[in-house]
C-alpha cells in the first residue's frame, strides 16, 4: 500500500525541515556568540604577555649571572699536575689539517644560536602573511578598536617561546656545570701550572697551583659537563626543524625544507665535533649537551606550541559538524541517522 510510504516520506521531510529550522536558530545564536566573543576585549592576553615578559627577563638575568660572573659558588675539584687526561692542548687539535680548525668564540656560538632562529621565524611569517591566500584572523585587546593581527601573535608566540627555552636551557646547563665541576681536557693548558709548586705539593692541588689568576677563565676550565655549545646549537637546530616542517604552511617547498633542516643539524653536529677535536670537552659532555637540547626543543615545539599549529577548539569542531549535518541531513535518503547523531553531539 502506498499510504505508509507516503506518510513516512512526508514525516521525514517534515523532520528535516524542523532540523534545518532549529539548526538555523542554533547557527544564528552561535554566530552571535562568536561575534560577541570576537568583539569583546581580551585583557587576559595583555596581562599574560606582561607576565611572560617579566619571567623571560628574570631567567635572562639569572643566565647572565650564572655564566659571566662569580656570584654563584661552584664545586672545585683538585687536580693532578701530571694527569694525562687534563694535559691536552688546542695546539694538538685533531683538526689541524681540517677546514674548521679556526676557533670560534663561545660568545659567537651563543649569539648565532639565539639570533638565527628568530630571524628565520620572522622572515617565514612575513612571507606567509604576504603570499598566503588563507584569511588572517585577529583578536580584540583592551578596546574594541585595538585589533591584534594573527601574524603578530604568531611571531611573538614562537620567538618568545624559543627565547624562553634558550634562556632556561642555559640556566639548567650552568647549574649542572657548577654542581659537577668537571675539568676540561685542556685544563692544565689553560691553568698554566706552576711546576715548582706542584713538586712541593706532591703534584696535586687546586687553583693555587695555576699561574693564571683570571677567575672567569679558571671557572670556565672547570665546567666541561655538559657542553653548552652542544646544548644551544642542538636546541636551535631541532626547534627550527620542527618549525620548518610544521609551522611553515606551504606544500611547495618540500626539498627546501629538507635542505634547511639538514644544514641546521649539520652545523650543530660540527659544533659538537669541534668541541671534541679542540679538546675543550669530552665526548660524553657533547652527547649530554645534544640530548638536553633535543629534549628541550621537542618539548617546547611538540607540547607547548603543538607543532606550531593554529588550533581549532573542540566546541568549534562540534559546531561545524552540527552545521554540516543540519545542512546535508535533508538531502540524504535516511535523515533519521543524522538526527540521532545530532542528539549525540
């Protein structure tokens, strides 16, 4: 009999119409709530930015005093004047005939490790903003007329997190250095031991046996573990690799991404090898530094910045799914399934 079939079709069409009407009402209310949220000033972002800036300044100040002053005490191990492990010299370098024999100061390595990633992030974000066809979202801060573009938020967030990680990594590394006080392989060359005093003190003693009286130089000679150069260079390299692969939103530069990632990783590896070849650190110091840098970069890039992605909240995803079901539920042959799914949402 045709009557039940016609009745079911009419009820289904009426059900879909009701769902669409309710969906329009929900969409209107959702759009109204979204527009009200966007127009509402977000003071919390400004407060958070100020607090994070203060924290970054405190950590940077602590890193400076740990690295370039004698404010914090350190463990001072005695040494033997005839210890073969401490008698190496940079003149005996394993890289005498190698192109990278020229020494690069630690300050230059620190500066490049801290400055190159922010420069790359800045250029990449400006390039994506200028050439990307995706719409740029902005938020309201302090007042309705104060709009913060997405590019500014991304630049400040990514560079700020990187600088925080670099400063925190320097603090962690220097604290470990001061607690262990491991002597460098070229310690005796830096110390310039007074042989007569060594003979009088049975070939063993402390800093009183050194002819060099610069306390910062002696302090640096006593902080081999872990390698700061390996820490910072590996952190910068891995952070940039994660950013290049996940933060740069383009699919046309695959080989360029791989090439840049290999360049940054190779530069970090060379810095660690130079530390070993010039007898400024043991291989265990370099490996530990690489491990600390990689872990810090992976944690910040993967868990803090979520692989540099702009997240869509779960509510927005559910709202988008609900809108899709409302729009396409009536065109389907069995709208009852969509109705049951809407109840689950």
